[in-house]
């Protein structure tokens, strides 16, 4: 059961953040998909999901990656998209320091060009060093960078906080980064 939930959750991340066209699904401009349509299109791929399974994925997901709308007819990913969606995030002042977890092999390039959003819509920052370490470990030997978000705010950078607690910003120039 755990394995099946993980598999469905990963597949939902692919569909709702990156490639809805893989199963012929369309998202609206705010990233929402119709739940019934999502279920039927996932099942056309030889899966066997139902609304209870989708509910469990949404409720138990370790990073609260997905959210329903109010009447639970629509679903979307809270962040992490590579496709262009308008999440209507509100600008919010961050704490004085946030962290970015990366892999050792990226550090040279980051210290030359700063943090850039790569395939995603934003650079992702974490409140806790522990979280940053886990994020960095996905790519290799983790390195935690400290980001002087106080100075960035003073310089006019805009920060957003996703519904699942990830801090987002367009870029982080080198002068705000400490290894
Ligand atoms: C690196 C997970 C070279 C950046 C996590 C990162 C997160 C550069 C990688 C979310 C660079 C991009 C996002 C530069 C940035 N030169 N490398 N100038 N600028 N990088 O996966 O932040 O599980 O797109 O350091 O929890 O690792 O998907 O971003 O290592 O919140 O829900 O380029 O993904 O959430 O990798 O992770 P990613 P990320 P989920």
C-alpha cells in the first residue's frame, strides 16, 4: 500500500507539475486539474486509483505537495512546477536568513552565477538547515548555503511562501550567498 501511494504520488508530481500532456490532461492557468478527469486518465495508463487513494495521497504526502480546491473537484501541486502556471502567491517578508541545499558539484557554478531557477519557476529556499540538507542530498553530497534574505528584501527582491512552506524567489545573486 505504502509503495503504491508513493508511486501514485510521484506520478501525480510528474503530471501536475511538469507533463500533464503525458496522459492527455489539461491544467488551467492556475495549475488546477479536474479530479475526476485526473483519476480516469491515470487509470487509462493501467493504474487502478480512486478518490480514496487520491485523498490519502493528498493527506499523507510528506511535503504536502498537492491541494484540493474548496469543493474538492479540482487538484493542483502547491509548488515545484516547470510548466508556466500562475499560483497567485502573495509576496511575504521572509525571516532574516533562509537556506538552500545543493550538491557539492554545483557550488563552483553557483558562486559564479548565483542561484538560478533551472527547470523550475523559482529558486527554492528552506527555513531549516535540516530541510535544506535533505533537499541537497537529492543531488549528491549535500552543501547548505546560507542566504542573506534580509539584505535581499532591503534590495527589493520579492519572496513568496508556498502553501506547503517552501520559500520561493526568482534568483539569488552571489553577494547574498555564504557557504
Ligand atoms: C542547482 C523538492 C549550478 C540547485 C525539494 C539545485 C525542493 C545550480 C539544482 C524542490 C545553479 C536544481 C526544489 C547554478 C541552482 N549553477 N547549479 N547557477 N543554481 N543550481 O530539483 O532546489 O520533492 O530544480 O542548487 O524539496 O534542489 O520535488 O531544485 O541543486 O523544494 O516536492 O540546481 O524540489 O521538492 O534542482 O529542489 P531542483 P531544488 P519535491
